[in-house]
C-alpha cells in the first residue's frame, strides 16, 4: 500500500511535466492587435485650396427643423416642477427607498437602524436629484426664451444689411460714388455673418427644445417647439448674502444627510458611516474589522476605537462640505447682484442708441445725413437690444444657480424629503456638528 502511494505521488508530477498544462488555452497570455508605424515621406508644394470653386451652389440643401405656426406654451413653474417630478434617476432612488422600508419592517433591530438611516439618505438624495433636474430644465427654458427674443433682432439686422447691400449695388451700377467707409465687401461680409448666426440659432433651438422635452417628460419630437412664457421685467432687488446663505445651509441635502449620519452614529450603524465616507473618497471607510470569533477576541478593544475615528472623519467631512456650500451659495448671490448691474448697463446702452438714432433721423435733412449712416446706427441698436436680452437671460440663469445651490428648487415643487431619523441624536458624537443635534432622543424611524 505504501509503495502504491509513493508511486502515485512520484508519477503524477512527472506526468504533468511531460504532458504540459491542462488549460485549454495552453496557459499562454494572448497577444493584442498591433499595427506597424509606416508612412511615406513626400515633399509638399501646394497652393491654398480654392474652396469657393469646389462648393456646388446648385446642390439641394436640407433645412433644419423649424417651428410651425403654433407652439406649445410653457411657463417657468411648469417647466421646473415637471422636470423635478419626471426625474428618472430620482424615481429609481424612490424605489430603492421603498425596498429599504420593506426590509425595515421585517428584519432585526440592528438592521433596522442601518436601513432607517439609509432610507432617509435615499430620500435626501432623491430630492437632490430632482433639484438638479429642475435646474437643468430652467436653464434650457431661459436660454430658449432668450434665443426666441434675440431672433427678432437678428432678423431685423439681416433685413437692414440686405437693404444696405442692395443700395450699394444700385449706386455702383449707376456709377455714383459711395460714401466713405462704405464698400460692398464689408457689407456683404456683415450680411454673411448675420446669416451664419441665424443658422446657428436655428440649430440651438432644435437642441434646447429636445433637452426640454426630455427633462419635462414629453416625447421627443424635433418638429414640436415650445414657446417660453417669460415676464421680461427684471427683478433688480439686491440680495443679502448672509440671509441667502442661512437659508441654503438649512435646506441643502448634503449637509442634512451628513448631520443625520453623525447624530445617529453608534457601533451598530458603522456600515452606513463607512458608505457615506466612501462617497467622499473611495479609500475612506474601506478598512473594516475582520469577521470571525478569533478576530473578535483578539481585537475586541481595538474594534471599539472605530466609532471615534468615524466621528472625527464625518466631522471633518461635514466641515469641508459646509465650507464648499458656503462658497457656492455666496458666489451665486454675488453673481446675481453682478447681473443686476450688467442689466442696467445694457439697458442704458440701448437707451443711448435709441436717443442717438432719433437725433440722427431728426437731423437727416439739416446736416445731410446719409441713409447708410442711419442704417448702420439702426443695426447697432439691434445689437444693443440683443445684448440686453442676453444680460436678462444671464440674470435668470444666475437666479436658477442660486436656488440650485440652496437646494430649494425641488422643495418649491412640494418634494420635501420624508425623514424619520433627523434630529434623533441617539449617537455618541453629536458634538462634532455643533448644535445640529442638541437633544437626546430614542424615538427614531417611527414614520
């Protein structure tokens, strides 16, 4: 018997060595595709291409989708709240929250503690996603409103340039000298530039309408266009940075979520704390005690040290998040106040151009003002009015950015997070966040 065992252990390695590896692939690392670096060397003597001769002017061009006679009316509130309601990722998070609720109702006490916090964090995250979706919809909404308003001034500018070009061509045909600084080339270039802007505007209209359709939950249709219903009277009320900051810090989902975790941190809820820390950086919360009786006996005192470590980490994370939130909100406030001033400057510029055009037309016969001067000044007025529209839109976008930074866009639509562990303060490190948790309470997760 011993001889057979000895022979088996001796012969088996020998057979493996002779027959080779039993892997189907032969235990080899497969190669990867590789192309050689080959190129020819040539001497190039080439004149600039005459592209104007290569473009076929008779080719049939496909126009971009354009609005029909009727539009779909859309107001800011509907745009904001429909986008918040139909935020797909937020609704997926709501289903995850529902699943956490199911587990809470049937599992052990320690599991319930963790999933109660998870459920509240999911609710806050869903609200944050709805806030982001509402902000994106409002940004597209105001950009589209500005685009539609600018188009009228752009069309007026194109019409003015076309009339000027016709006058130049007619005078040249009659042999009449053109006024100084007026030539066909410059007028044609300006007209070409305006027409190119119109094409870009048409493309942006299609893009913005598509974004809005997706965000507000409507079927995608490149032939269906929205008409943004906007009040064009700007609100120039100055904002107080400290008041806006106080409101924002109280409503931001990230700060509320961190405070919630800190106030409920104890040994049984460490898994949630680790998960939250991993959100800040993948290396945080990655060191966990090893399971098993031997490890528990050897590291019993060491494992108790994890709670104060996580308290410190979460406290530092909260402080850093609060600083970032403060900077974001105050920056948004200052941008709104800046846009107030830019709107006033742009409005004054329009007023100056209107008065200048009026004076020019009034003195046309007295000072022999040419039609070209009046036409050029009128084109400048259209540009000034277009700039005023852009500044108004920038003001609206700055206001959206502020409300997004404060986290109130979803709240304004009735999506208040449903929390049951906020303010419970059953943990051991609530002092880390000042007065965020100031009362001891054991009534948690009752909703």
